[in-house]
C-alpha cells in the first residue's frame, strides 16, 4: 500500500507518505544529511560513508542535559545550516530530533522515519518535542515539524509485543477521540498485536488522518487537541511511578481505564455509554497481551502515583485537569477543584488500578 497526504501547519506544511522500503530509500536525493537513529538501527545504517549519530532510546537520553551532547555530535559530524537531519526511531528519537533540529544553528531541516507503532500512528505528526528535566517528564519542548514523514509499516515487525500494544492503545485513543465513525472503522480492522500487511498500513493511515484533524484544528493545544491527552494525566503518573518499567503507550492504556473508572464513579457504574464500554473492553483486550502488567501495577506505591499525578504540568493552580467523558461517551476537559474531595477521588482511582483484578474484572465502583 502507498498513501500520502499533507498536514497543514502554521509553521510549515509537511507531507506524510506511507509506503515500502522507505528506510532504504529515505536519503536518496538528499546530498547533505546526517542520520540520528535509535541504536537498534545502527548496524543497518552504518557504513557506506554515512554520518550517523546513534542513541539508545531511554528516558534519560531525552533529558535536557543530554541535548548538549547531541548538539556537539552534530557539530563534530560537520552539520551546517543546510544539513538535513534524518531521524529514525520511536518517540524518544523523535523528541530529541525535533528539539535539536529546532535549535542547532537556529534551526535545520529534518525528516522523520518513525520506527515504533506509537510513532507511526500518533507522535510523527503534530510537530511537538517533549524533553525531560530532572525528575520532570516532558516538561520542556517546542513545535518544529519535519520537512516530511516517511512511514514504512514493515518496520513494526521487529517490535516486541509491548511496543505493539502501546501503539494500538494510542491509535484506539485517537480514533475514539475523533468520533464514532473513526472508532468503528478502527475496530473493523480487528486491531491486535499480530496485525500486519494492508490492515496495519490502513490502521496507521486511519489513525493519522484522525490526528491530522486535531492538529490542523488546534495546532497549539488550546482546545480540541487537548482531548488527545485522554489517559495521559493518569498515564504519566503510572509511567513514572513504575520507574518507566512500562512503556508510554501502555501507561496511557491503563490511564484510559483509570479515566473510564472515574466516569463510572461520576455517572454510576452501569451508566457508561455503550461506545465507552466498547473502548474499555478493547483496551483490556490489548493489555491482556502483557501478562506481567498486573504484577507491575500491584507493586506500585499508590502514594507515588498520587504525588506524580499532582505534579502533572496540565493542572492549574486551582484545579486538576484530566480528559474525562461525558455521559454519552464523548471526551471533555474536566477540572477537579484542588482540595480534599478531589484528592480522595484520585487516590481511590489509583487504589483501584493497582489491584490485580482491575485489568481483568468488569469494573465496579466498589473495586
Ligand atoms: N513528542 C510527541 O508528540 C510524543 C508523543 C507521544 C510520545 N512521545 C514520547 O515518546 C517516547 C516513547 O516512544 P516510543 O514508545 O515510540 O518508543 P521508544 O522510542 O522509547 O522506543 C522503545 C523501544 O523500541 C526500540 N525500537 C524502536 N524501533 C524499533 C523497531 N522497529 N524494532 C525493534 N525495536 C525498536 C527502541 O530501541 C526502544 O528499546 C516517550 O518518551 C514519550 O514521552 C512523544
């Protein structure tokens, strides 16, 4: 399959292409380029006189401290203002490439080949970077879209199960956020970790076209695009409190279940809209492919979850901010006034999700 579409941006429009053998061909026609790649691709890209900066994709690697090292390596590799940075990797490499390309010599062009399913279905468009500072995840960043995004879905095949689950959780979230039709088309593709071939390429295109609407409607996260944070406030707390033992997309999947649990608390356990229940069942189905997950959550300190939730950058001085659900299953921005009542609500949600039964049982407010 090959597909191509443009994403309109206030900064610069860019083209997304989904096709075959793009890793092999991505540098053709780009005379002056340097690869910034995930270590996984070092042996594939090394040689042939290629200039290559290879990085192990860890949360530490995308810390602000590490950015000066990447800048130095760019300079030592001879990058000029005209050099095109070609980034190959998942969300970690993307964040580093976006940030460093935006500041190196006040900005150089870059191309992006996402190599994780999460990168392909979600993060590759939208132009954001998110860099860690000390213990604070994704606390600094900017917008700096690439010249083009090239997606070769065959690169998914070498990913582990967790990375596939992570990507599918994010794709489910985006399609659900976009509305009924998008979510039904997503489900009709039977999304599961063994998805491949045409169905996989179609799922990537569907998810990106859904995200394109949010990015073009609200590029700078003021209104509609905020809905894509569904699952993220809980998810970032889970990711951090588990010591990053689970990947971002999986944490967002559990975070969505936490938000759905909150909706059951608000509206009544049996009052959730049908499509919200379908989403809940689908995320549970995806997470069952990670048998180690209930044990990891059970070993997580609820106080640490709560503290990380409170420290999230999306809150205001007076309220916690989460993306919740309306009674008809649409997503909405919820502000929970800071205070004892909201604290008790959040603690109760975290107490529920660390129970091994949470991921397998039909949810109840009494859990
Ligand atoms: N800026 C954004 O818009 C945005 C959006 C979502 C997530 N993120 C960030 O992205 C990061 C998570 O990224 P991710 O989940 O894509 O993964 P990742 O970049 O952390 O990589 C995960 C693992 O997969 C390996 N890997 C990558 N591609 C592979 C392939 N094709 N085959 C085999 N192994 C491969 C990597 O070496 C690494 O071990 C988080 O830091 C998150 O905050 C950023």
